[in-house]
C-alpha cells in the first residue's frame, strides 16, 4: 500500500470524502439547517422566505439601499444603455465609462490618489494583497481576518512571501512579529477594519503607530465599516482620524453600496502596479453596468444623507443595549453587527430555528466558520428597520433565550 493511500484512509477516489460529510443532511433532517434558504422577496427589512414574511436581521444591506428607488432606477438605466454584461475583464474590453466615473468618485470620497474596481470584494482582497506582497516580503495579518485575506496569504505564500498571523487584535503579538521580521524587510500589515463575524473594530491607532515604528505599510479591509462608522460612513480610518496613516483601504459594493463588486483606494503608483499585475483583475470579467450604476447612486446618497448612518447605529445600539440587559453574552461591538455568543453548536442551531419559526432571520455561525465554543448568532441591522421590528427581535431573543437556558 502506498503512503498516499494510508494517508487518506485507504481510499483512492478523490470524491470519497464527500460521502463522509453528513452534517448538512443531519441538520436538514432535524429542521435545523440554517443555510441556503431561498428568498422570494428581498427588499428588506421585511423579506419573504418560504412563503412567509420575516424580519431580516442578518443582511449586510446596512443602509437599506437595495430597496431605494433611486438606486434601482440607476441600475435599470445602466442596463438599458450598456446591456447586461461587460463580457470581458477590466484590462481588455470590460472597462466602461461608469467604472471610471465610480473610481473618480471613490478617490474623492476617501481622499486618495487612485481607485481600482474589481468584480467582488473577495477578489479585491485576494488580488491586491497577493500581487503586492512578493518573495521574501512580509504579510503580517490578524488571525480573524476575512477568508479572502486568508486566501491572499496562501497565494502570497506560494510566491515565497513570508506570512505571519497575529492573535486577534493582540498588539503585543503584532509588535513581536514586526520586530522578528527584521528592520530591512518590506512589510504589509493587513486587518479587517470591522471584523465580519463579531462586529469588533480593529485597534487602528496602535496598528498605525506600530507600522510607523517598524516601517511597515497598512491595508485595511473596510467591507463592514464603510457606510457604518467614520464621518459620512467613510470607514475605520475616518473613525479614528487616521485617513493619511492608512496606506490602502479595500471595500465592497455588496453591503452599504447595495450592489456587487469591490474596490481598493491608495497611492497612484501602487494602484497602477496592481492594475497591470493582478490576475484577479486581469483574468476575471468586470462588474456589470447595473452593479456599478447602483454603487454610484448609493455613494451619492451616502454623501447627501448622513442621517442614514446615524439611524443604522441607533438601530443596532437599541438591540445591543436590550440584549445586554437581558444577560446575553455579546461580542464587544459598536457597529451594525450584534453577535450573540451561544457557545454550543446544537443550541445555536435550535435557537436559530426557533427565531426562524417566529419570523426572524439571523445568521448562525457554527463550525467550520468559528472555533468550537465560539458558536454564535450574528444579527445585523439596517437604517430602514422600524422600531417595531427591533422590539420584536429583542422580545423573541428574550423568550427563546430563557427557554433554552442561554440567559
Ligand atoms: N472582506 C470582508 C471583511 C467581508 O466580510 C467580505 C464579505 N463578507 C468580503 C471581504 C467579500 O466581499 P464580497 O462579498 O463583495 O465578495
């Protein structure tokens, strides 16, 4: 028997592992399966799932703009003018005047020299970082960073970059890694601005001061921060008044921008380099005209109506304060995400199901999304939630939390 056969439990078919994957089937049979439920209507904050109206408390549509008639009309006009697909990558035939217009608006909004739009936020994180960090250069990142940054690290590592990961928000650990990487070596520190599962904000002031001390560059993934924190929802750098100290920000159009696509902003020479060297940009079709037009309309609204951001935070804060008072174990967030730690897989999916049956849709995070003991229900809010929606969410969390002995 060969060594490889022993390693894979005496199997030779690459698909055999799929027969062992029983978790989804088991939860489906019990009615606890929290994923892939199709929505028949998705305007929010009330959506229709399986023929029932439900309060959506798990969407990243933070400013509620997917339902805004100005955003919808902009998307429709763009389809009429440009058609349904770009049918090519940005590099070749897929750059529309709309992409350029949005890049200019993003530069203006974030006060950076240049911007570059990718097809998704995921591709932006993966593409920018793996293009920039090369052989013998250091990528130093938070262990809780989003999956697209983890994949970026794997790609960078395959190009012989050195990848180090510091314990979540642990600035002492970050400093040790920076020190160990050596004074002369080029380094990029990468962190989520707002961590996507917990809603916790990164320790940006400490990160930028360590970056200065050890001569490193800083890139922040602000997918969950833009439209949520900072002046006019400009994100984490703005929240701390550190716009100049953050070298690059990446973002997505799939959350506050009510669309699909991603972007990076930074120095012109760096953006030009990424533009001509990133396979994720060059070899993937560009985001559609309707997506870009919707993002432009959302950005214009964000600039004109900062009260949307204020209302969003107010809504999340109402639920957070009430759940805390009820005795739930919450993550330390002050963003649009209110995650409730349950700490047990079975209890998490049962809690999820009971909320689902009562008409509240939230996200269940169980393994492999989180470590055992860290299972949680992630709720997130929109500017357009009404007070009655928020009160209903709190009321049902209280009722089910008591039933299941969580509080
Ligand atoms: N970065 C972070 C921190 C995210 O949470 C997400 C989406 N969940 C992404 C990147 C990817 O964005 P997109 O969905 O636009 O691909």
